[in-house]
C-alpha cells in the first residue's frame, strides 16, 4: 500500500523527499479515532502512518489510538484545539459543531453519488472549508469518507417515512441529523457512538443510521434486524490536526502530512467502494433483512422542511454546491 505510493513521490506533487528530513529531530504524533481495527477509518489511518514514515525517512512516527481510547469525537477535537491530542480521523458531523458550515455537506439527499461528492469536497468549496477550520484552532488536511448512510433498526422493516413513526433512532450530535429524522417522524436521539453501541444492546434505542461498513464492522446485525438502503446522507470524514501541533512542524513536514492524508483518503474511498457489496452479502447471510428499494421519493419529499430551515444558515455554500452539481 504505502510503499507503492511512496515509490512514486515525484508524482504526488510533494516538494519534500525523505533526504530532506535528515537533520530533523524525530517527532511522534498520535492519531486517534473512535472505531475498531476492522473499520475503514483504521485502515486509512494505517495507510497514512505508512506513507508519512516512508516520505520522511522515518522521522515522523504516527501512533494510532483506535476504539475511542482517547475519548469520543467531540472530546478528541477539543483536545486538538488545546494541543493535548495531536490529530484524528473524525466524522464530519462532530466537526460541524465547531465550524457550523461544515454541516452543509450532510444535508439529506444532497449528493446523488460518491463521484458528485468528491467533485465538491476535492474542489474549491471543500478546500475553502478545510482552510476555515483554522478559525477554530484546527487544521483540516483532507477529506476521507464515512460514506452514504443507511438506516437500521430492531423493530420492523422500513420502506417509507411512515414506517419510522415513533422509532427511537440514534443520530450524531448534530442539528442537521436531529432535524432530518424528526422530519421523517422518528424520535431522534443524539448520542456519541460509544454510547449508541451500549444503547442498542440494552434496547434503549431502536436503531441508528450509518454506512454499510460501520454496520458490518460493528456486527450491528446482532442487535439490528433490518437495514434500509436510504443512502439519505453522504458523510465525509476529515483528517484533522490541532493548530498548536501543526504550527510546531516545519513546512516540509506539513507538506508530507497534507499529501499523505489526501492519498490515504483516496485509498479509503476506493476500499469502501470495493467492500460494500461483499459486506451487504455477509450481513444478509447472517440474517439481516435488507431493503434495497425503499420509496426514496417519499423520503425526499418529507425532508423539505430541513432545507427550508438550513438553506440560508450555511451562507452561500448550499447554493454554490447545488450550482456545481448541475
């Protein structure tokens, strides 16, 4: 993985090469995330670690802290702001609690495909918002992927919004998600992911919404009998650092971290696309009932109030995205 990419350093656009770090004092950075070692986040973090090591001649070591061992995503971001945590791979939803405009990407049914999302995220709009994280003492490196989110629950098959009536659905601690599922008739329950896993086991919530990879990695089929392929939201993830740590690094090191994050993100996107069909098949084999043809038109019609509520809240970003997608 990393070795093959590092071998073609010249093609990456990097200005630094391993020999440029010969006189640099070794640095160790800890990258934290909240999921397990089977999740695509972790595989992306491993790719990033390997690329950074190779491109700096081993002078920058990335240590990975998985499984929320350093806290939930909000806690990780707060730690980055004050310099107690170096960096993380964080779902976009919690990041938007620090820079509200980041949540524009997660408006329901905004992106028709992964490719459309990549065009916006990797273009001018995406880079502008990454740069604006400096306003809250963070440094955005690159957009990785959580992916298109789907609904699971333990109570009944869901084909249309009416089927959600009264279901207690865990959502991220993010107003867009809360209001989206309230508009669909569910009882939206915002909570951290670590708490959600326990809540599903204890039946204090009925369901949740996440990409297929999360459902598979965390074996949610053990508590969730039904999955509906709503693909209601495309969720980016962000390789993000705290400004206190970022500013202490020399420019060549900064260049390597940005390019390696972009390459690891591209690796993860490809991985998720390749794995999804296989993961769905495995979940069905394990007994999960999967509805791959819900009434998406009905879902889209029912979330109109969310666009009315948030359309202007994100400045001109929604209009710019919609224009770019035409």
